[in-house]
């Protein structure tokens, strides 16, 4: 396995390798190692773009707990998707 940091998951602090996704006849690396990391980054961006309210500190605290949960994983899929669409 390559140790090139450029190959790691796009979420800050995550060292897993991106998951592979089938695109037509190809298997390509995604930007993130798991749905959990992709969802985390999406939540982080959504929260950063949202107007600040009384609920913002609670949301930031919840994000910090989520980040710790993701950082403690032994495998990318230890935590499933965070957002259901
Ligand atoms: Zn990741």
C-alpha cells in the first residue's frame, strides 16, 4: 500500500484510504474512505454556511463528538452513513 498522504481520505485527520466506487466499467477511488467521512465533511460545510443561532454551540459540540468517533475507528466502515437522504 502506498504511504503517499495525497492518497488518504479527504477528511482532515483521517488516515484511511478512499473507498473504491464502481463507475461504469471502472473502479475508481472516491474522495473519502467511507460514507461516514463524506457525510461528516458535508455536515461541517453545511454548519459553517448556516447562520449562527442558539443551537450552533450544541451542533459544534456534536460535530466534535462525531469527529472523535470517526478518529477512533479501526476500519472505515465501523461507522455507517451519518446522513439519510
Ligand atoms: Zn475518512
